[in-house]
C-alpha cells in the first residue's frame, strides 16, 4: 500500500505486449517506495489482470500506445496525472492519409486468423523497435504459446485500433499530462501524434530524437518518474 505523500502507479501495456514491458520501471519505483500495479491484457501465457487504485497517495496512470484505450473508465477518471508513452487518441488518421494504415490492420488481422502469429510478431516487433535493434525490445507474447482466446483478444484490439477516434471515456482532462513521443515512431502516424497534442494542449511533450515506437532509451523511467517528482514538489 502506498504511503501518504507518494505516488501509486498503474501501468498499461499496448497491443501485443504484456506486463513485463514495465520491468524497466520497477527499480525506479522501488527506490522511491512507490507502488507499481500492472495491467495485463492476457494475450499470451499470462492471465489477464486489471488492477485498481488502492490506498493513500497520489495516483499516476502510465500507459503505452493502445493501453490508453484498454484502461477501464473508472480507473482513468481516478488518475491525478497521466503519462502517455507513444500513444494516441485516434490511431488511423482520417481520409487518404489513413488508408494505408487501415489496410495494414486488415492484413494483420488476416494473418492472425490464418494462424501466422509467429511471422506477424517477428515483423511487427522489428517495426516497434526501429531504428534500434529488435533485440533491445522487452520480451512480449511472442516468447510462448498464444492460446485461441489470446488470438481473439489480439484481433478485437486490432479492430479497436481501427475505430478509436478520440480520448477514451473517463480521461481526466484537468490532470497534468506528459506525452512521450519517439520522433522516429514507425507505428503511430505523425498526424495521430499531432492530433493528440491538439487535444491535450496543456500537456508537456517529451520528443525523443532517434527513438522509435518502442521508446528504447536508457533512463526513460527516471525521466518519467522525475516528472512526477516535480509535480509532487509543486504546491
């Protein structure tokens, strides 16, 4: 349970990942004696998990990519601060700009339906990591069997990527927000990154040069938690 005056963090991963993507945040949280609760969508060999806020202390929600749209509205509404890592409100830009991305989502769904889970994730993870080597990316669902239920969730969440077009219900628009972007993100369209900035004009933007969707930057957890440290120091 969090102590008074500390932050309690809830962290939600994105499409095709699991709770292990937050392993890099755990030491920095432990050093501060902050609780870290992790969602898991249950795509692969780990069961689904949906933690809630618990105990005193300020509440920070840290989400990666699609994770913003997978958090229950009540949890989202209870956040005192939000960190959006390589995220978006609308994933597919409107009009002609979004047509190639929508076609790519349809092709991914077809591969999942055909059972090509391994081949799909081999290619997808390279795009997530780029321009860094894929070996630097945390392990995800590809390291074990993906049951039929996990494939169904992956396909449903691909459909969610296709149709999400706004900030999700419950988003605390009055809360401080940190947007962390990879300047070389090959997954989130530049128009979608611009769209999110416009929807959250009060947000602080941290744009990382030479970094892709995976945000593979040493010390990222300290930079994110340092932002929360600064909020706590503000009267």
